[in-house]
C-alpha cells in the first residue's frame, strides 16, 4: 500500500540512520503530508534481500485509529522495481517470480490497461487501472491499503449517473455500482468522496482477482 516506502522513526533509530531533506506527498483526499527521507534502505522478506533506493520517515500510527496494531512501515510497489510480482490478496501472498515462470503463467491471464505514476517528487510508484464507462476511460488507484469501499470522486460519480448533487463535498454511499476490471464486471457498493483521482479500488475488490505486476516493463495481467 502507498506509493512510497515508509518506515517509522523507531526503525531509523535502530539502524543509526539520519533522515534528511523534505518530501511532500498527497493523500487521495488531497491532504498534504511532509516527511524527511533516508537513502539505501536494506531489508529482508522471507529470506530474500531487497534494497529500496530511498524511503520516507513518518509516524504511520498518527493516521490510524486508536487500538490499531502497531506497524513500523509500509512496503510499496516501489520496493519491487525491476521485478515481477504475483499478488494474491485473498490468499495473503506476494510472490516474486522469474521471467520464465511469468511467461508460462500469462497464458491464463488477461492483460489490462494500466498507468504508473512516480508522484509529485518522483519518489513513488503508484498503479492506476483503467475502468471503461460510457465510452470514456477512468483511471482508478490500485490501493490495497483502502479498507473502505471502492471510492469514486464526486465528478466520476456524476458522470456515471450515480450522483445528482453538483456542489456537494460530502461523502455519499452508492449502491449497486457496475465496474469492469479486465474482462470481469462487478456489481459493488461504493462511495463518492472528495478526492484527487477518478477513484480508488478497495482491498475487498482487489482480493477477488490475482494480479501479475511486471515492474520492469510496466504491465499488469489479472485473473
């Protein structure tokens, strides 16, 4: 989740690193956040070593509700630059695969139109998936950290005929929204909020598919 990799100040202290500089980012609701960063963060997942060229330093718990389990960082797509990952949220698995294994698996998958963004400062790796509606292409954020419903901007909801209020900035619950990912059409409950993007996909919706994300060639397949 998240476009940048983040670690908390406690982790930085344990590694005797000194944050520097100032980076600005924006949450999808438009809220601006400022944070320092560190360079060359080395870490291990399941006995595999990774190096992230830079990471933000930020107290993530400040965003979370009281009682939420303590977390010490956010691993983002940025951490897997140049690699191919198989993401199956329903199974709780993220697998780094070889090009040979990838070539075998894509026979049963559907390639989908996507966009990648590096954010305001070029520090991020965000993924947007194309959702066609009414002859137009809308680009929704691939957000595994969105534990809410799938979210649409007010303007997107109006264009889709789901919202008639032309000036509201309040949240509106939307029932039975039709949304197509690849070759699969879903009927879901969504919500319209004031946000920067056309919309943001949710963990629940993304969990209904398996995604192969090629971060070397900037392409995505799904099943």
